C-alpha cells in the first residue's frame, strides 16, 4: 500500500498483477505485462494507430494554412485556436469522465474526431482554401480530444492492476513518443506523393480502427452506489479542491510544471540551429534538435523494464525531474551538435521516467470518482507547460542569449525540484 497522506483506491476491478520479475537482460527490456490483459491490449493497440495518424493531421493543417496565407503568423493563430478549446474541454471532459460510462464517452469522442478528419479531407479535396474553416475544424477536433483524453487515461487504472500502472504508462508513452518521431517523417514523405487531402483521409481511416478497438472495451461505469452527478463548474472546482487537499497530487503537477516551463527549450531550437550549430547545416541541426528528446524518450520506453517495477514512485519523479534539468543544462553548455544530441536524448529518457511515474501516481493516489478530473488537469498541464516555456525561453534567449537561457533554465529546474522535495516530503515518501 502507498504511504502518502491520502487513502487510495487502486486497481479497482483490474486483475491481479503477475509478481515474478524477469532475470538477466530481459529485466531491462520493456515491461509488457499489461499487454496480457485483452482490454488494455485493445486500448493500447488503438493508440499505436492514432499516435501516427494524429501527427499526419498535425503536419497537414499548418502546411495547408501556410500554403494558403504564406504567413507563419496565421500558423501560430491556428495553434492558439486549437489550444483554447482543448484546455476548456479537457477540464470539462475530466468531470464528464467521472460521471458516465467512460467507454461510451471514448466511443463518442473518437467518432467525433474521425468525422472531423473526414471534414478536413472534404475541405482539402474540394480546394475550399479557407483559413477560417480550417481553424474551426481544428478547434472542433481539439475539443473532442480534450473530452477524450481524460477518459482514456483514467480508464487505464480500471484495466490493469496497480502494480502494473508504471508499465502500462511506459507502453502508452513510448507509442506516443514514437508517433512524434515517425508521424512527421511519414507526413513529409507522403505529402509530395499523395497530397494533403489523402493525408487527412489516411488519418480518418486510421481512426476507424480506434473506434472499433474502443467498441470492444468492457463497460466502465462509475464505481459504487453514488448517485449520478452532472458535470458542471462545481464538479470541475471540486477537482481542484481535491488536488489542493492531496499534496502528492499537487506536487506531481508542480513537478511537471517546473520541468516543462523552466526546462523545455524548443523555442530556441531555430536560433541555436542558425547560430551555434550552423556548421553542420542549419536544416540538419534543426531536425536533430527537435528529434533529440523524442528519440531519447522512445529509448527510455524500450528499456522501461529497468525502472517500471520500482515502488518508490515519488522518488522516481523527483530524480527524473532533476536528471531532466541536469541534461538540459548540459545541452545548453554544449557547443557540438552531437554532444547536444546526447544531452537531449538523456533528457528524453528522464522525461519518459517522469511521465511514467507521474501518471502512475495520478491513477493510484486518486479515487476512481476523481480520476477523470485529475487527468483533465494533467492534459491541461502537459499542453500548457511547453507553450509557457516557449514564451519564457524566447524572452530569456533574446536577453541572455540562447545557450545561457537553456543552461540557466536547466539549473533552475534542479534547484526548484530539490527545494520542493525537501520542503514537502509527501512526494518523496509516496510509494505503492
């Protein structure tokens, strides 16, 4: 059992964990125990398809907007048009996920995302060339995603035992990070060959696989005999009050905010590619910088057997965030592109470890009736943190220079995370 200050309900109706660990080299390989559970295997397999397919649309939309407007500013406005509804509907979707059958919510929202992808295909195939239509469709798609994501994440604790939550999170996170690498590369290859309309269509067809996988999940209604509640502002506020009363949950969110806001330097990648690593070719340098963290995260996921069975989840988060800060600081001090890649990959490994155990804490330290709302807040933090980092690092880079801003941000992550762990022991004491 965990030793946090809150009592928890973990695993719910999930099957019991398999205790025997692997020996030798297999203990380092990805922990695949959750895949023996048919329901989780269906949910995970749908993620494989959508993680790549969603990136096709993520590349196609800004490409089409730029082709229409020849303006990067409009590309930025479109990103904002997608962020706002995603944040609002993620918070509301978390409350909805705590009041309804999560399988039905997943089914409805996945159908909505698929229909939106078909509409993207239709507007491109008819050469409508309307930025307004694209932004409306993007906002609609992100609203469905905001409703979908909390229910999807909260459902995992109902499908796998508590002891396998880190392994399940590692499996899911590895697939998502792989999609971040493979999806844009595949889009870059396919656009000249099949064109933008067909790229949208591929994503829509892939989402049909997801709908079928979700359809085959078991029912996931609210547990217990509590009366059904509505999902309104009061229920969303209850979620934030719940976080404030449970320090381990609050600190898990703060750990992610510290790591991402002060330690995510992607806004400075173009400047670093042009000024620091230009001798390797600006285009190559930029690609390497953007690929570094996801590649490291994928590697960390493939080796997740080395850490996914750890029981001191709080300490794993603390040291993962510290390692992230050290790696980012090292990246900022690197004058050679390939040394920079090593540090970024190391940061990616640390980020994977942090994601795995923060996700496990959110699923195990919250009761089932609150898991949807916790995942809604988590979705907002994950989406909003890097965007705040873009503003902070862009400003700091203009004042202090890009390398100093990156190194200083990494050092600040280390200091703030150690200070949080020392000041509030709830996180470092948390274990299952």
